[in-house]
C-alpha cells in the first residue's frame, strides 16, 4: 500500500495536511478524522447531501466489506 502526503495550496479549502491513498486500496475499513468549523459544510455535504457527495474524495470511498468511521469534533459536526 502506498501513501503520499498531498501538498496544500494557500487558497485551498482544506486547512490541514492530507494523506492520500488510492481508492481501490480501501477495502475493509476507513476512518476519517475531521476537526474545525471550516469543515462543517463539507461534512454536511458528504454525509447528508447524496448528490454532492462525490465532489469530495472522501465521498468516493466505499469499502468493499467493512465500514467507514467518522470521528468529528463539535465544530465540524454543527450542521449535522
């Protein structure tokens, strides 16, 4: 399994480092850790708005067997 850190641009909507892996490698379990009020609209769109889910890499993850676990702080979860 190969991991790579994705460099961020200053104008990016993402405010923290990302680690990317190929989507096909996620087969059993995936855990997302989300923090901060700036992520609230993204978390809402991924988890509550099916038509917008696939515009985000996290919305494309669908383990073949197993589950996705979301660990979300209060600020990131305020729109849920």
